[in-house]
C-alpha cells in the first residue's frame, strides 16, 4: 500500500480555485476522490497527477502561502459563461514574470494621467502626442504590431505577452490587462490574426490608461450599455485609424453601395487593421448607420475564412510568450553577471536553444 502524504487542505483548495476548474472536474481529471482532495491526503502518484492537471510544480503543494490571483473585471459579452481556465493559467504566468522582474529591479510601469472627462477619440489623440509618434500605414499587420509593442514597452514599461487564451469549450476572450505590484501587463491571444491582436493591444492599453483592467471579448461592441468596452473600442479605432487620416483616404476611394466592401478591404490594408475595425471607424464617423454597420458586418463574417497559420514559427511564439521587455531585462542582468544562464532559463521557461538565441544574439 502506498504511503500517503499529509498536505494542507487550504493550499490544495487555493491551487484548485486558481486553476479555473472546479473541484469535481479536478477530481475526475486527476482520478483522485473528492474526499482525498478535501483532506489533503495524497500518495506520490496522486500528487504528480494533480500537479500535472493543475499545471503547477510539486513544490507549490508544500508552500505556506495560500495561492491567490488578483481580481480582474470581467468585460466579456457572455459573462454568464465561466472564464476559460487558460485565462487563469496565463494570469499565473504573467504574475510569475512580474515577480521575477521585480526581483531584478525592473522600473515600475509609467501610466500617464489624462483628464477623465475627455472623449475616447480625444484620449487617443493625446496619447499619440504623449508617445510622440505618427500613425503607421501601408505595412503588414505583424510589422505594425511589433513596432507598437516596442514603443509601448520602451516608453511605458508595460509587459506585453501573447498566450493561447482560447480552448474548444470557450473562445470568447481576445485579451486581458492587469496592474500587479505597480507593473502593468497586457496578454493577447497568440492564435489571433496580427490585425486582431493590434486592435486588442490598444483596447487593453485604454483600460490601463483609465487605471482599470479587464478580461475582454472584443466583439467590436457598439452598444452604449457596454460603456467601458465601447469607450476602449473607440479609443483603439481612433489610435489605429485616425479620423483625419481616414478622411483623406476616403477622398481617394469612393464608397458607393456596390463597391463599399472593396473600399473597406483597401482601407484595412492601408491601416493594417481588420475589415470590421474599418466598419467600426466608418460608423463612428457617421458614414454608416447602425443598421448598415450590422448588415455589412454580417456579410463580412459570412465571407471570412478561418485563419490558417500553417507551420508555426516557434521562435516567434516563444519570444511573444515572454515578451520583449522580459527578454531585454534578463539579457541586461545576464551581461552584468547578476544572473546565471540557469536562472535566466527558469525565468523565460523556454527551450535552451531559444533562450540562447534571444539572450546571446
């Protein structure tokens, strides 16, 4: 008979609560009885199975601190659905990164203050002036996304990472933002198209500028009952597709009924955003009625083909999962001999060949 280990039941409870699964699901997945989970009496094989299911190291079960995650506002449209466990996993990962970066002495994030009474469109203009940049046009979405990430990371010290946020059961989250221990972070869904990530990025930036955070579905909501999400959408739309710029472009491209969607397609390439964002922008500029917006949005959705990524660039995937700011800070401490390669590898949590490439090339 296998000997049982007596673990603190409150620690197990905390680990389960921060997993996104309920106790019954954990019991089924780990093949451990509810009674054993409640009492904290587990054999070594059971403990290993439970650690695998919860995606936690064995050491976490012997901690004296009860695991907790900061509360994040749920802004999803379908808030009656439970939050995908992948969000909890991503949240744990970002908090781990923040703690490690804090240990290395990273500067706290800079969140500029703007008047709370400004409109989302004015806020976008003032934020662009604060960054000291002009709009990036006529470039591929992945290039634009990379440039904006670098600007925000360097100027504001925000941690921006990508993580797989969707699952077969739930696919309603595009990204989330949070402020933890004076460090602001943004997590984007790595499986989204770069043009979608771009809009998600600035939607989350808006949340942080307004000193809040949230889990967002980003279904381009326009109804005023979703006030916070609508505000952040308007901000992102104005930042990425400035009203003055699109008005100039519209002088070059006619928008009669029969070629409307063709014009939308051209504009989406110019501004590196999705066609739905262009529709949203035209709605805000009153080139579209709300009825026409939904009609054209439906047509676009019918034509959309699921994005095929083909062979994945794993170097890019792992780089995005830890973020440029993290790599930059780890590389700096490594060069100063304040960090060993082994410690750097643990922080980045990636394969050695990628860590060597990021840190030494």
